[in-house]
């Protein structure tokens, strides 16, 4: 989990709760995350929560745990969020 300061390990998945500044900004992050996930062919669970949260959970379902697919995607998502901050 080196370099994944935004993420927490829980129940065989990693989870991050990003603050976007507004509900609209949080919603705008979703398609960026979805595009990154599609490029990697690895799809997380994404929730937008009022007032400005984007909660992302990723795990590799076929292995019932974490793989490099999860950590790679997490790093990309963290970079996307940092770019928009």
C-alpha cells in the first residue's frame, strides 16, 4: 500500500473518501474515474455523497481480494483527484 495514503484497507478491498468541494464537483469526478477504470478494465464501486464526497472501493472480485489491478487503479484515481484540487 506504499504511496496510497488516500486509501484504507478493509474486508479485502481498498477504500478512499475524497472531498471534492461541492456536490457538482464530486459528480464531475465520476466520469473521470469511470474512464480510468475502463482503460484498465478494472471497475470500482463509486458513490457520490452529499455534500461533496466521492467514495471509491476497489477489489478484484475473481480473487476475492486485492491485486495490482486495485493498487494501480487507486494510484490513478488519487492522481486524478489531486489534479482537480
